[in-house]
C-alpha cells in the first residue's frame, strides 16, 4: 500500500475580499513553497454561483476578521458542504 506524500488543502474564505487580503499577508506567498503541499481557495460567492471545488485532501476555514453568529449562519451551507471532506 502506498503512502500519500502530496496533499492539497482547500482554503475556504467568507468572501473574495478576504482571499485578496490573505494573499497580501507577508508569509502567505511562502506557503506556495511548502514541500508536498498545494493550496487552492474558494469563497462563499463561488459556492453560491455553483463553482464548487472537488479535488482536495483537507479543508481550512479562514476568517481574517471576527465573525458573529449571524454571519456564520449565512455561510452555513458553505461550511457544511466543505466540512464533509474525507479525512486522509
């Protein structure tokens, strides 16, 4: 049985503005240099438009700002959809 050595992480953001803000963080570009790891991203707008990601090993929910309960409830479908990734 072979052991998986390369992983793809899906970064799930509440909106496209937070994707842009994340890319502007000083160390974010360094993540692209990580061995055996690739990252892709999506956001709630893409989810609502049916632009779903379906090839990844794990999910990270990324909130760069404080989120209240109302905001989380609005994003519940997005979070629920991407929270059901199989564990590798």
